[in-house]
């Protein structure tokens, strides 16, 4: 990223991963122990979360700091859409066997 011309969109990253996890802003804020308004300010880059909340965000969304900050190698990171598929897979156990068969894993 050319830092002279582009600003990293931390708020967009938080919002994208939250949405991919299927969490509403209200639910995610509750899990973080903050108000939805405060989360909205972070997601719209009005201000940035303190470090302790960055750690909590990663834990609640089950992602690495590298993913949150867009530092993962392109071949190693997964997109928010792919992350949503993983969350969906984990949340519907009755479909896991069928999906495992389709993708050839056991």
C-alpha cells in the first residue's frame, strides 16, 4: 500500500469481518462491551479503537491481527466472503458432512 496516497481503512476491515461473521452491529458491540454508537464510530473511521479492543475484536471474530490489518500474504489470507462460508459451515453441523463430501475431506 502506498501510504502517501492511501489511508488504511481499519473501520472498513472491522465492518467487513463483522458482517462476514454474521453479526449485527448491536450484537458485536455487546460482545465487545461497548455501545453500538462507539462501534459505528470505529467502523466509519471517526476514531480508532484502543489496542485492548483491537485484541478483543480479533478474539471475538476469530481472526489474526495480520488479517485485521491486511498484512497476510495474499495466498494465505481469506476474504470476508470466504470467512462467512467458514462461519456458516461451523454454525450448521448437519450440513458439514455433505460439505465435507463435496470438497473431498473427511
